[in-house]
C-alpha cells in the first residue's frame, strides 16, 4: 500500500481528495494545523525544521499539496506569501534534504494567476497577470516550484472555480445557497457582472487522483470545465430549485475594484494527460448543496 501525504486534508477540497485516495486503496496521511486525529499529523508548514521531520518520518510515495490561504478577501496580506510560497518551498526542500523521492508531487496553484484576460478561453500559455495578493503569491510559488522540476516529478495545477457540499459560506455559491435554505427574501451581493466556471469539488477530487497516477510531470495544467455561468444564472437555477424568487441587491461594500470579470479555462491539456468525464453538472451540484448532500464523504 502506497502512502500519500495530503496537506490541507481537512479543508474543503482536502476532505474529498482524502476520500477518493482511500477508496482507491492508498494509505493517506493528512497534515493539519492542530488537534490531529487518526492518520493525521499536526504541522505548521512554515516551520522548515519540523516539515523536514515529518517528511523523514512519513517518506511518502506521493504528495498532494492543497494547504494554502485560499480566500481572496483575506485581511492579512502578508500571510498569503508566508503560507503559499514558503510552506511549499519547505516541503520541496525537505524531500531533497531527507532523500525522499516520491512518484508524484502535486501542488495546487490557482486560475486567479491569469488575472482579468477578458472573455477568452484561457489555456496554460496565457500570460499570468495577477490582480491581488492571493494570485500574486500563487504565481510566485509557481516560479519557485518550477526550479525543482529537474529534481522532482511535480505537477502544478491551476484550478478554476469549483464548489459543492461543505464549502464555507464565505464563498459566493454557498452564500447564495444558504440564503435559499433559510428562505430569505433577499440577498446582498457585490459585483453582479461576473461569470465563472463552477465545477463540482467531487469531480476535482477525481482529477487529483488521476493526475497522481498519470505519467506526466514537470508541468502546469488547468483544472477546469470550459463552461462559464453568469452570476444571474446561479440565482435563476436556485430560484427553480427552492421554488421561489429571491430579490438581489447590490452592496458596494462587497464589491472589489479589481474583480476578475470572466474566467473560462481550456481543459485541452488536462484531457491530454488524463481520461476524465465529469460526473456532476451545475444543477446537480446546487441541488446537493441545497439539500445538504454530504453522503459522498461518508459512503
């Protein structure tokens, strides 16, 4: 049984990734910030020495590095750089210093590195142009990780927007669903003139498993569907699911001056690396979120 180390294993994505790996037969060790449970280790990834001890003791056959500050509106901007860059660097340096040679190291970046390229299909050759600290820290992390391509079998992923059951309500789609669950008559939102991909987290977890097992490495790849949905379409679909129409009000306090208008990715490279067909469409995802469907984590 091979061992896979998953950082951020209790996070939104991590919980689904851990499940698909265990279902596949892997021994999964999760890295968490505190209060570790079974098959978990508490570790601050910015602590270089302790990360070396963890890598030495586990000696993982694979790593899926998901841990990061992921909310663009995070107040403490410096934390983006310390966590997203140096947390990743410490893992790579630890593998080298401890003589551990995993089959694959997958590092999660973000499609936010592309910035605001307009209504175009974004592939991996699109020049990055980050417009916030979160995206800038992820791009800096990518440049650093690429210097390790010759030493380690690394895949850097650039996930576009995805959602699903258990996502924090501070994110857009769970916030919308929560208002409908509470039968609230109105909702206040920020920028309304935006369009995003909204893949299902369960499909994203399947993609991470397939990337772990594929032969490719030393590569950057989008994780995306190529389908974008305007914000008003999310509202309209939820109106139908909940059986009533919510009133939408624009709140300037929720608006970002550097808001990315459209993010639509090309998954051509992804499909050249793995054989993958999504299991969930947007309406199914929204219905599962609305009805509190979490059984996929407990099956």
